[in-house]
C-alpha cells in the first residue's frame, strides 16, 4: 500500500507498507513525483513498514528522481523523518548525503513527528 497525504501542518506523509499490492511500485514512483513537484515548503515523513522492495527498474527510477529533484527539495523541504523499524541508522547516513536539510531515521511514527516538530514550515 502506498499513500501520500498532505497535512495542514505542512507535513507530507508518504506511507509504503503492508498490505502490498501489484501497483505499489508505480504508486510509490508517482508519489515521489508529487513530492518533487510540491510548490510550498514542507517537511517529509516517510513511513516504510515491512520489507517492500523495488524492482531494478524501480530502483533506477528512484535514483534518477533523487538526482532530478535534489535542488528543488533542498529549497522546499525543511526536514525528512524516515520511519523504518529496525534500521540501524544506515539510512540516515545515506540520505543525509543527498540533501542539505536534516534527515532523521526513527523507529516509530511518533518519533518521526517529534523530529519534524522543530522543522515545520510556517503556514500562511
């Protein structure tokens, strides 16, 4: 299941987890495109549950997205909290090198929201 929600507080929440479906990969890549095209400042909460994997083509598309949107995300994204239970911190070092904004890897959604709380954009 892939969902992208825009919250009134300026948080974009991306969920990618069970139950998995056949269209998850294209839905995930479409969600990335929507995030990259977001016009207003935001904080990103990315919640990954379970062990969903991308195909080699999906991995390549994701890498190309990172490269294509790097500068606009640096301008608009205030922080990224990755919720990935059981991640030993490797994600933070990898993603922290991609962008200039703060990146935190958390065990729970509540921890991710707490990480983002001080980074939220001011809403008009």
